[in-house]
C-alpha cells in the first residue's frame, strides 16, 4: 500500500523503523522483533540504508521480506549522497519489481572522514534532487522525506533549513518524518513554521524509546536534539540501572505520544533500535493493555 494513502485515513498511523543487522544472529533477532511488533498491526515499517548505499543489498532484501513474506507495508530508505544516478535507478527498479511502493528519499551523510566532500557529477547533493529524479522517472513510488524539528545540523539557520525543506516538498515529497525529539513543544512550533512556509503534507513525529542513558545522549548529540532538563535529571538519577532507565524512557515517550495524538499528530514513527519491548509497552499504554 502507498503510505501517502495511509495518511488520508482518519486513524493515526503507527510505524516502526529498523536497520540492517550485522551477522546471522542479528538478522534472526530482527525477524523476531518484527514478528513481535506485527501483532500491533503497524501501518508500515521502514528499513534504513547505510551512508552511500553501503547496506544496499541487505536493506533491499529485508524490505522485500517484510513486504512479501510478512505481509507488512514496507518502505526503503534511500540516501543519495555518494550514490550515482545509475545505482539509485537500479535500486528503484529492484524495489518496483518486488512490489515495493514506498521510499524515503534522504540526502544522507557524506563519507566518513572526508572533509569538504563534493559529490560527483553523476550523483546528487541534496534530497530534493533525488525526489525530482524519482518523480521524473518511470516509477510510481510514494515518497517520504526527513525533517528536523530543531534544525538540521548542517543548516546555517532555521530559516535556511525550512527553505530547503519546502524545496524538497515542492519536488514531490508526500509526507515527512521528523528526527527524534524529546519536547513536544519543539514539534508543534516546527509544524507551525512549516505550515506558514506553505508545507502542507503530513508531518509525522519520530519518537525513540530510551533504553540506555548513554546511547540516547549520544544520539541526541548527533541529531542536535535537546534533552529537557527534567528528563536529563531522571536519566542521570537512573543511570546504571537498566530497568529504571527503561521505565523512565517508556514513561516519557508514552506521555509524548499521548499528547501528540491528542493534539492531532497524524501518527507516530518509532525508532525501535531493532528492539520490541519498549515499543510494545508504549503502544499498550496508548491503546490499552498496560
């Protein structure tokens, strides 16, 4: 099913993100996680792709298995930096032949350790160029995009970031999924700014349940996502006690999700880190069972 069509329905769409694991044990654990979460009946799941398409074969293989073997609508992440037009076209052809209808068009990170990176003439610099390429080609994908409620780390300003985002939406992006955030006020303010800039597609909040105080601080720093002082205090107090950290994280994320849905968010996209317990518990708090 086309994800753009899901967001035309009345009910909020619950979705999950996974990443390609390393090794057979990780792959088996991922399939177990997906099976665990299948009972929640997600609207769709997405699978990330490494920078420069480094996990292309694994990502496409997992997306095919989710869609065709598990019967769940799947979306393939597609970062364009360091991939040629030919490589991207080949991936899109593979996905379309497999019946995949959804891609997440991303700029992606430059090669690690390369300063002042310049893409080749046969590749793309920005995600809006990738969106235009897909729309002008023979494919009929529903296209999602990413966005940062607290400003893209490489943007010079919030104004520039919003202008770039509007350019990507005008190119043909159907919906947007935000980077992780921990204060709903940041999401609401961002949506207001986006609407004022003429961005009228669904903007789905991305939520990452906290399972490790150290890991969430590292990920927040990478995304330049602010951790509210109250949450940071609770995590510092619980640090070293994994059970207490998980409880703090689930409670915080659960309240975030409850407030977001009550205030009209079109759904919740969970960054699962390939684990199911936290997401299942939060879902149960929202929709019954816990």
